[in-house]
C-alpha cells in the first residue's frame, strides 16, 4: 500500500500535531509526505525544514510565498469576474485563504504527479492534512481487509445501534453510518452524535448487500471526508478534479447549493460531485467546536494525550 500525504498550510501548531501524524498516519515506510507550507514562525525556513525532514518522510517541500505566484492574482481576478456574487464576498475571497489553500494543494499534487511519472508507478491512496489538524485514529486501511462476514456483522451492529438511538433506518442511512465509522469500531456507539453527510449525485450506485459493500470499499467512487474539506482520504485514481479546484474556483456550482456556494467547503464538495464521487463526511458537534470554540482541555490532557476515545479528528489551535 503506497500512500501520499498532501500536507499544506501555515505551520501553526505543527510542533504539537506532528506526534499524531507520526503515530496515526506514518504507519509504514510506503507513506510519503508532499508539503507546501507557509512559515509563520520566527525561525528560518532552513531551520524549520531541517526539523521537519527529521520527523517525517518528506518527498518534497515547497515554502509558499504568494509573491512567487503573480499568475495566481490574474487567474483569481478572471474567475471572480465570472462569479455572480456580491462584491463584498469577492473581497472576502481575495483576502481569505479560501482560494490559496487550493493553490497550495495543486502545488503539492504536482510533486506527487512528477514522482509517479519519473518512477513509473502510482500511489494507492491520498490523504490530505494541515499542520494544525490531526487524525485521532490510525489510518491503517484495515477496512480493506474485511470479508463479507465482517461486513455483515458490522451492518448488524450499526442497525442495532440505530434502533437503540431511535434513528431513521433505511439503506442509505445505514450506509452513511457504516462509512462514517470505518476508522474505529468504537465509533459505532457514537452514531447518535454523528452529523456528517452522505452526498451523491443521482448516478452513484448505493450498495446494499455485504457483497456489494465489499466491492464498494475497494472499487467504489467515494471519498472519506472529515468536516467537509479539512481532512480526507481517497483512492489515488479518483483524485483528478480536486487538485484543479484552484483553477476552477468560483466556477463550480450545483443547482442545489446554498447561498454560500462559493466558499471553500462547497467548492470542494462540488468538485467531488462533478467528479462522480460520493462524499462520506464525518463530523460531530464535539469535534466541530475545535474550529470556532477551541479549548484544548476539552480534547487533550496536560500531556497532550487525547481524552475522549470517540474523537476522530481535531484542529489544534494553540
């Protein structure tokens, strides 16, 4: 299993989060990190890069400086001119990181593509992360080792938990919870708190039987996301349109989008849907609060160890 990790954004809390990157993502020698980072520390790029290369298997590292991308402003303005939104929101997009994050994503992706072309291979999976967030569960792809019997037992557990929690039960809702609890069996008992979505277009096949789900896990067109676009896991062969969001930003809109269709989250989901990907998103109110109401003691003890075993991800803010 060859895995490429796209690692982008400002360094922020990397000194804290790298422990969980090592423990839960860098699980074997075929996990490679492709980074495009912004240095927001007082240390030089050279000093920080030496440390980063000592703690993770970096394949490429680009230090992002907007001044090196004059073409970015030209393309951004052309897209904004074609985007039918109020000027105040165009100003927001100019000054926020909404479009910039996808430029960094594209730059890191190009390095993945170059390596694959030079060495005549392709990665199996891509994981996207930022220096200020963590996967609290190991991404070991154990769900690819399940057989039909394993899946049948898991479906029964999910069904029983949904009945216990008085949740509406149908094929789509069962699949939603099945996919959003892949990372850990423990999460099944937390189903009542999961707010994640199952977003598809009408052409996506919804597997029902254990045999169909087994095939879907290995070959289905889907992406596992955590709080929409903060972290995600997807098969490499399906990761084509997402890196082009930067070039298409503001030009992706589905009829059913809400009034904020132009934000980073909706542009990401639109790219997935137009790619034919089903989106299996995981989120809970507990974890969602780490973005806007961050309190470290809610998630970690004084040794920065996770307190709540149900936690799947976190954005570490301090």
